[in-house]
C-alpha cells in the first residue's frame, strides 16, 4: 500500500515551490514511497533504546570568537544576482505572503 | 479598499469572554558579529555591505556559532529563571521568503537552550503578575525588504522588492511565554508591562540595545478569546509589527474587540498572522499560518550540538547583574522612598541616572530632586528622554557639591546646569565663564548691605527695633543688587550684625 498520496506530493511541491505535472505527481508518489519504505527498514534494527543520529561526528560546542571578519563588498555581494538595484537584490513581487 | 470591521465594546468583551495571551519577543543581541559568521551587526550600514558567503547562503559556505551569542542566550535564560538545556541542537526551519537567502532559518525546534522559566511583572498599581516563560531559543534575523511600486509602497500591489541582507544572520533570541490566562480586562496592560519588564531585564543584562524603534526588540502578540466557562482556548491570531510598548497594549485590545465581535456574530476566528497598523491602531489580515509540520524542521547538519557544561552555566550565573525589580526594591529602601516617589522615579526613567549621581558622591535626595524635577523639565522642553540630555551624572553630582559647600545657590546651580546643557563645558568652567560664584567676600557684601539699609531707612529702623522679619526686604534688595550671586543666609547675618543684632 503506498504511504505517499498524490495530495501529499502536491503539498510538498507547493512548499518547495516546484511546478509538477499530473504525470510527475504519480511518478514522484511512487518514488517517494519506495524511498520511505527503504528508510523504514532502519526501524527494523533500531529499537527504542537506540537514539536517532543527527550528527555522525561526536563533537559538541564548536564555537567562534565574536570577532569581526572581513566579508564581501556590496559589488561582490550582488555580482552574481540575476537582478540588482541600488546595491540591493531585486526579486519578483511577492504575492499572498507576508513575513 | 477598506471594509468596516465590527468591534465589540471593551466592557462587553470582558463581560462575555476571557482573553488568553501568548507573547513572543525577539531580541537582537548586541554581539559584534552575526550568529553564524564574522560579519558585523551594526545598525544602519549601506545595503549589503555587512554580508559574506555564509549569511548570503552561498553554496559551500559553512556556519560557525558565535560563542558570545550562546553565552547571552544562557544568561537571558538564567535571568528568566529557566532551566538550561544540557544538550541541544539547532534546526532548519524551511520556508521560502526572499528576506531569507538560505531558504531556511537556522533556529531551534524542540530543544531550546532555555525553558520553563518565569518573569514577575508589576502593573502600574503595584499588582504583580507572574508570567510563565515556555522557552528562550537561539536563531537568526532575516534581511530587510523594500517594496517598490504600487500605490501604497506596501507589499500589496508592489511591482518588485529589493533586499538588503545586512541584518540577515544577526543573532536573535526568541522568548516565548506560556499562555497567559486570568488577566481579564487587564490583559492589554499585562502584555505591555511584560514587554517593558523584559526590556529592562535585557538592558540590565547588557545583551541588546533593546530599541523597539530600531527593531532590536520586537513583539508578536498572540491573542484568543474563550467564552467564560469554555473548556478550551479559542483560535488565536498572531499580530506582528508591534513596534512600541504602547502598540503592544493597543494591538491586544484591538484584537480582543475584533475577535469578540466576530465570535458574538456566530463567526469563527481564522488562525492567521495579522499586521498591526500603527497609524490607526488596527490590525489587518496577512498570511495564513503554515503549520509547524510545513516548516519541515530537521536537525541542522552543519552545526554540532551545544552542550553547556554545568560549570559554564554556573559561571555565567555569577555574571548576572542585580535584576531591575530587586534593584528598585533595594533603592526604595536605601533612599527611603514612598511607593509613589519610586514610581515617579521609574516613570521619569531616572533610576539609573540618580543611582549614578549618588555613586558620584551626591546625596540621594538632592540627586533625585535634580533629575525628577529640573532636569525632567529640561528633557520635556527638548522632547528628549532624560538620559539623552547632554549632562552626565558626574556633572550633576558636581553641581550638587558646589551647592552643598556654599559656592552656588540653588538659583545659580540651575544656571550652571543650563550652561552644561548648552555645551559650555564642565560645571566649574561654566561657573568661571559665566561668573556665577556666590559672592562670599564679606567686604563686597557689607557695602551692598549698607547701601540697601541706607536706601530703606524705615525698614532699617524696624530691624533695629527687633522686628527681625523685616530683614527679608533688605535681603531681597541685596540679592537684587548682586544679581543673585550672594549667599542669602550670609546676607541676612550681615544685616542683623549691622543693625546691632
């Protein structure tokens, strides 16, 4: 039984701002389903007593001193931007959302 | 396009509903550098001049945590009576918005560095409300957008937007309360007092410049209403863009009256982010809240966990300053102030200034009198905060000392203060340049006294007859003749002496 529905693929695509076709929705649902099932196998060996791993390196508290370091100039910062204006990044209008 | 919003009378809201508040305060830390890179955090730079590959989210860049930001987070947590996590991680909060160059915000999710605390908030009439703090976590600020085109200059109708990422990555601590219930009609006041108290606390900790007008302290107000004996909370809205203490109070009050009218009319509240309009004191609908799941939080792989040792936490605890509330209590006792006097002092924003003046050698009573009356008037006249007056506590203490040793009268002292405020230098320099020293040379005073007595022989006669009260008129004449630079007490002594006293 597929665990990933068409609706979920469409929802994820919207969150990721991806335009997917009808065909792709079906194809990705099936592929994501396979991925989820593959990952689910971990559950067969990892029991409750094994905590999930988020970091493979056994390190904590890696900090930086609070010292200013040189960054980019304004020109360098916007150099690779598709569009810039007055030293700022220019982006298409933002509709229906507000931070 | 404006539609009329139905509002319920505030008294009716309170009669029928109980408000529930949840306050989220974001504070920008005043570290030298950003949360995850070495870019400076100074406010007001030219656009995109305080950026680097890390805070621009360029491929291949890696974040490294600012140690001072973590220390500040722990100190804030301790000051808020929180537990400090033994181990916690950063998480990615994924959403698309152009003010976030990485397309995710590095934040903390279910493992905040500080949690389960409280803050006591004193209302104007002295009532204390304990606000439970859910958590304080570390994250980073976003960039700033400038919306171009459209009629209003706002996002709606804009043709395009321009982004400045100088602020992107500046360390933020988000402090979240647990639901605040049971405050009834005082809910808006509690919200305001909480933010004000938190602001004072953060200022005392010296972790942020807490300027609401510059956005270094921001409050999002969650408000919901529940019918009087409803079993659970109602649907809440989250109002953003609340940029002053007054706005916090207004925004909460407005949302209460708006939601009440909707609910009373059989409507339901839309769970959404609303935008506070400063000019009208109203809120307008914004974006629908995405659910927490939609943010697809996951542990940040580029940053290792933070595990503050208990040694470190205890060491930081020793760096906590005296908390504002405790300090006020101590000051009230030390300076023998009534509740009212203390409140005046606090409302005038004069506590620190008076304390500094006392530290500089002045008596508490004199220091308080100067700051709360004469200097407060001067600040009012100039429409600035008391602390913005161009005079230091040390200078005020010097003026007080000059009065105490008889070099200045109170009237002359005010002139000296005026001179300092006018940029004429230190108090002693003003005294010299304006020639304000009290005339203490008795020979000069004798001459003035003799002259005044000669000019008013009838008064002189009365004094000689033992009507000592009549001396006032002569004192006045001498003070006038010396342009107020004589010590009135000494003048009086000389008059009585001359009249055979």
